């Protein structure tokens, strides 16, 4: 079963942004954070989603889901190690959110 790493940021992504995904401190993928639906009155109407699947240079598999809304950004990264040791691979992964609003 894939290991999941989750994160969030409480500032709404008015102009979107990106999540830098690093393994052992070296960036190997950038995932786009979509803008929320501006003008939405309710949370459920403000949500947008971006899904992305990719592999690293060692053929480990990754899938990220990113949700933007009027209450911030949430993301979940699922990873599957080629050698089957998902827990060990997760120890080498870090993610950093950067807003385009800065």
C-alpha cells in the first residue's frame, strides 16, 4: 500500500503557486497549485484540484493531489518505492509550497 505524506498552508492561493518536491534535498519535481475559484460564496464552490503522477530517476512512483480553496491549500503525496520500502523512501522526501502571491 502506498505511503501518503500530507501538507497544507492556511493562506488562500489567489494566484496559484507550486509545490517543490525534493528527495535528499534535491528538487526532482514541481507540481502546480491552482488558484481558488474567486467570488465563490461557499467553501465547496471555491475548491479547485490538480492531480499529477510522476516517477523519479530510480523509478519510484509518485502521485500528488492538490486542493485550493478559500481556506488555503491542502496536498497529499502518495509514493510507491520500486523496492517496496515505501516508509524508507518517505524519509527522504520533503515538500515546500510557494505561493505566486509573494
